[in-house]
C-alpha cells in the first residue's frame, strides 16, 4: 500500500475509530486499527468484538493494500505531527509514515488476522437527523441502569413505529421517554448497549446529515456520511414500560425550570445519605426542604401555578437534576399521580419528552 493523505483528515478519522479499540490483552489484534484501501479511499476500522466502526478518508492512492497497525502509537504520532500531507507505505506488515519533517516505521500485524466487522445490507428501518438523534440520546442516557444484572436495562430501547422513533431508558428508579417524529415504515424494537450509546453520541458530534439505522440478525448499524457504527443488540425483552407511565394525574404544578433546578441544587447540599429532598406543593408555591444531621437543614420555595389539591413527596434530588438538565423549554410541568406512584416531569410545551421518578419512602 502506498498513498498520500491530508493529516487533519487522517487525524479526525483516527480519533473516531480509536475509542472502539479493545484493551483486551489476550487478543492483541483487537488493539489495532485496520487500514485498507477501498474504492479509491482509505478505510479505517476498529472493533472490540461487540462494537465495530468503519470510516472512510479521501486519499491519493499509488498502490492498494492493507495493514493492522497498533492504535495507540499510530494515534499519538498522527496527532502530534503538524505537516499537511502524510505518505503511508506498507511492506512486510510494517507501516512507514513519511512527512516533510518526520519519518517513522511502525511494526504492524497481518491484516488477515483482523476480525471481520459484520456488514448489514438490509434497508434502513429509519432515517433520523443526526443532531436530533444525538439530542434524544443525551436525554435518555442518564436513566440507563449501570449494573449489568439486567442487561436489557443497561441500554436504550429504540422503537420504530408509525413514523415515530421512540427512545426509552430506565434503571427502575426513574424512566425517560423521548419521541422523535421521523419517516419510517414497519415496526422494530431493539436494545442498544451502553457502550454503543456512548460512541453514538461521539459520532453525532460532527455530523450534519441524517443517520440511517439498519437492523439484521441481532446486529444494528448506524450509517452516516462516511461513518458506519456496527453493534450487537442486547438479548432479551425490554419491560413493558408504558404500564408505569400514568395516564391521569391528581395534581399538576407549572414551574420555571431554572428556578426549580437552582433550588433543588441548593436543597441537595443538605440532603441525607440517601439524597432525599421533600417537595410540598401548596397554593401558589413549591416548598423544598432537606435535613442532614451532620450539616443542618434548608427550606426554600419557588412560585408555581397549582392545579387541583396540594401534595407532598420525597425524591432523590440527583434524579430531579438529571431530568431537568436536558429538558427542553423554560417551564416544567410536575404531575403528582398518588402516594407511592411515579412523579411525572415534562416540558410544558413539548409532549415528546417524559421523565418519571419513583418517590422515596418517608
């Protein structure tokens, strides 16, 4: 292989794929990035066997070829040099990198040993604007379960149905649902693992167009521009989460989002070891109290518009802040659905976002 490539373009491509590179020391080949000429361009690939990524870079090819190159040293070198043009030459599984002020040779691996990243040839199940998809991912990621005890909860449910793409996450203590209006046909439901979600958010950062989602044989692919992310899906069935979203409420309060967030944050300074704060909605104000035997106590209040009867509930203040952090709009609706039932939070002018928090026992 012999080719010339722009350093900035190569640097961007390496930064995209290197995060997927495995640290598995028992399979050294997984610590490599595969470089391969393909249809007049250079393809960079990386995989950890659960997640794989491909990206293409425009290059000037003199000789076709391929090599698996250690990701760490290759990335560090490409990120450090400043020359505009870089020449890559391979011979006997060694990569020689030439630039105006630099020349180095890096020992590589036989590309035939590099794992094959599955190619999903099926038609896309949905196409979503990248910025919209990233926004939805960021909103649901906080509610994913951390523990792998129930693998289906340590990921995000993606449901495609009736021109909608619905993203859901829950760790049992809270639940987030975001609904996107998209062009879609048919019905599909897949669970995306946590690590894949992290890479998807990173992948979306520099994208301007749409992301196509393809699904086949327990593998899902996210394709956009010159990037393709391929992941296994989580085995198992997502719990019937719709059953826990209340259809009716007993009381409803309308409140400024920033005021609620600031006051919850203040109250959190005095929360106990279980991070509890008490919220009381009475007449035209929401009273927030917290008490800690080692720190002291606090009471603060925020103006609200209350519909129906007053209510009181204890909640984990961190969960409240997580929900408010990525909630769109300036006003929040809080719906009390009964003692022991989830508290519902949503933007006042956006029905596409729903956030539930289970109350703490008093």
